């Protein structure tokens, strides 16, 4: 599934203010329903130097690209990894898949 990247500060701010959050052991996912699929990544300097941060972003982009079909509809999503000693594709994939399943459950459950 194709998606657009969130790049502008005001787009990130909108999601941080209005978005719903879902937590997993290795990342936090912020989302709101959208007309198209959008994805942004927020990696702070706590994660390490630029080389490490860029690797984390590459891993998350690939995990999102391969697993975005799990989502039932289009969302604007921000992925925020938690600090760790080592970052791997497997841990990110496991966390993203579980977060996507939680999003589907939250959005499909009846409001009470």
C-alpha cells in the first residue's frame, strides 16, 4: 500500500495534539483517521548520533511499508521508537503489527 510522508512541523503538531496513542514495548504509535495513508517518524537525539537515528528511521519505514496492509482504513500515523541498546527489524515489526491490530480493534469497537 502506498503512503505519503509527514514532513512538516505543523502536520506533526496536529497529530501530537489530536491523535490517539497506542503503546508497545519498543515504540509508541500516534494515529488519527485520514483520507490518505500518511506516515511520519519521530526519533529524538536520545537514541544516539545521526547514523543510529537514520538506521532506526530506515527500519521503521520498511516495517511500515511491508505491514501497512494490516490497517483496515487510512490513517495518519507517527511512529516513535523507545530508546534501546540495540534496534532490530524483528522487534520493530512485532511492535508495529501489534499496534496496528490494536488500532483496528479500537476503531471497530462500539463507542460506549
